[in-house]
C-alpha cells in the first residue's frame, strides 16, 4: 500500500526519537516505575499530542493514520509512554474538542495539547467495564449544573491528571440512553484519587481509582447532548480500537526485532541458533502475524480517515493484533530461553506489558461476541 510523504516523515521522526531517547532509558524507567513525564513533554513540544486535531484548536492537523503510526513507534520503545500519549491525544480530549466551549478549549484543551496539562478518561467501574449499562457513577442535575457521585477504576494518568472526562448515568431508568460524559477538573471539591496501583506491566503508567463525592460542576462541562453519552463514545470507539492495535504492533515489532538480533548472536552446538529450523519457524510466524496486523490496521485507519464506518473491522484489528503481540512476546522469551527470564533483557518487559492491551478497548472475550453478532446480522 502506497504511503504518503507525511506518513514517512512522521514515522522517521518518531522512530529516531524512540531509538535515541526512549529505548536507552526504557529499562531504567520501567524498573523505577516512574511516569515518563520528561519524554512526554518533549513529544508535546514536537506536536505529537495534538496530531489528530486541527490547527485552529492547537493541534497539528493530522489524521488517525498518522496518530496510529506514532502510537506504534512509541510502543516499540516503551508501552507506558505510548499509552500516556494515546490517552491524552484521543480519549481524554476528544469530547472536550467536540463539545467544549472556546473558554474550555483555552483552559483545558490547548494546554493539554501543549503538554502543560494532563487529562484522563473515566469509563471503567468495579462492576462496569465492557457492560456500560452497569455504570453507577451518577450525575444529578441541579439548578446551575450537575452533582457527580461514584467511583471509577483503572484510570490511566488518574493519580496526577489535571482534568477528567467522566462517563456518568443521569437516569438509570433510561439505561444506555441515560449515559453522558462530563468534564471534571481535578481541583473540583469532592474529587479524590486512591494511591497508585502496583501492576504487572506498564509499570511507568500511573493507574488508580477515582472518587467523586458531591462534585458540583457547571452545565457547560457537560460534553454532548443529554442522554447521548453512548453516541459520544461510539464516535471514537473505532479509533480507540485502532490505537490499541497500533500499540500492539509496536510491541510486536520490538519483540521480533530483539529476537532476530538474538538468534544471530547466540550460538549453540557451534552455530547461531537462527540456523536451526525450529527457531526459524518461530521467527517466520512472528513476522507473518506482524504483516497481517499491519495490513489490517492500515485498512482500518484509511476507512476512519475517509469517514467510512468500520467499527467491526477495527474490533477485528484490535483483537488480532493484540493476540499476535501476546504470542510474539511469549515466543521472544522462549527464544531467549533462560535469559528471557532475566530482568536484564527487554523481552520480559514486552511479555508483561502485553497484558495491558488485552482489556484496553474491550476484553477479547466480549469482542469475539461483538464480532460474531455483527457478522451474523450483516455479514462480513
């Protein structure tokens, strides 16, 4: 598939940044578990955070294809950095861009795209992940705004985000049609967070629970029409799943690149292990799955950029790419054998980080049902 000059330029620029500034410190950052804020600010200064937003609001005037290229390259270096940029450049800011006033753009959106403020996206609850009908965080209308009560969990950037895009239930009797998104600044009275979670992978990501105790916000902080929260989410769900596929592809590439380098250097019984057919088979399967993942994602991002509905194709791309990345990182640890069990080598980090992708954008158990339902009702 022919790529544009912009795509090649963006990929080269971000790949160089990753090679020179991310990969050399990725292991140290992961070990310390510190959010990569310095790297994040450099990316913001490069215009990366706002790549998919128009220049009139402080963005870079790009599209979803460019956004996913960036996500792929960043995840190749450090998954946590990719997820932090992904959160800011899509989920945390999209509702604000579409439905926020010029005053809100000036106070939150433009600073966020410059890397001066951090946003977070509050969807998941202890009993409501893929089942949005189970959302219990409530927003009750008052004379001059809304009062929010409840909690969210698994919030990326939650412990330090300056503002939060929050999915609330405004009318339980209406079910999904009662859902709405709201902007809640961190300094809102009644807002608080738990301590940061300890996680298996993406250790430099900051995740926590978020609490709302009678948080009063003005009506202008409602993002979208009343009762249309599900529609707001569906507008970007294809992008969310495409982005997750891009992160998986980046991790897959890292696992394959490290494996290729290792099988050429590691010798056993007098020759490099890459000369053995079983090892070659592992490398070949990793490469085949990577090629398929890349082609699926390219197709989806082109459809999104051309405003062609493609949620089921995006769901397929997310499912396939993440499962392929999980297999690739597992094979990488097997190729490294004992060294794959050592924290000294990056392949163990890929193996841990891939678990983050299995639930992001929808659990795979739910996605398979969603894919099947769509195919059975409309065809492929």
